[in-house]
C-alpha cells in the first residue's frame, strides 16, 4: 500500500465497508466479504452450547450449523460449479447443518475459511462473464456466470445473516450487527 492508497475502511466492529464507488467486481466482492465477516461476528463470544442452541421448534437451525452450511455453499459454487471439480461434500451431511458432538466453532471456522480462500483462488483473474455449470438440482446443466454466482452468494449470506440475527438475539439478547 502506497501513501497515496487509502487504508480500507472498516466499521468499529471490524467488518470491511464495501466499496461505494468503483467497478462492479470490487463492489460484488466487497459485499460478499462484508456478509462473510458478519456471519463470523455473529458467532463471536459464544460458547459451544450457545452455538448449538436451535432457534425454536420445530427448527433445528443453529449458528454452528450456519457456519458449516456456508462452507458447503462456498465449496459448491466455486469448486463444483465454477471450476467443474468433482469434490465431495465438506461434511457428512450435504447441507452442512448437522452437528457433530466433537466439532466446535474453531474447527468449523477453519474449514469455512479454507473454503472461502479456495473460492477466492478459483475466481481470481476470471472475468465476471466467465461461466460454470450447475451440477445438480432442477436447473442442472445450466450455465451461470461468475457475476451470477457472486450475486447469489451475497443473497445467500444476507438471508442466513438474518437467521443469525434471530439466533443471536435468542441466545443472549444481542441485536444488530
């Protein structure tokens, strides 16, 4: 970073402020990083029992399950769809929501960070119009652009961060962020 390059802006809680001007890619990646950081922030300061506390019956949704699920999401969209790799699910259950008694937040975050880093590697240098192919589901075989994947991931993280807001408030009353 040169003296002419301003330091990246961050909020007081440490989240990066997405670019408000500039090119499309910087904005898309900035918003995705913002939402990724928000998820991790929602888990900060909680113990294992709190991270495993489900919202309300019949839902079994937990903060720990959300971190695991989003590791699966990262792997699916970047490795399977964009790179066309035949990789197994990260966890024993494909959605990632199932909790294992010996797997806590540190391990789940390590796995999630690895999947995020791999996704960044795969997308680095690719044009936003570069395409991958959906591998399963009702639209299997359809091509999607990197742009579409980034927008979809922003939407997916934003939706799950809303779930995380509700879970966190139920656990210890913390709201916002």
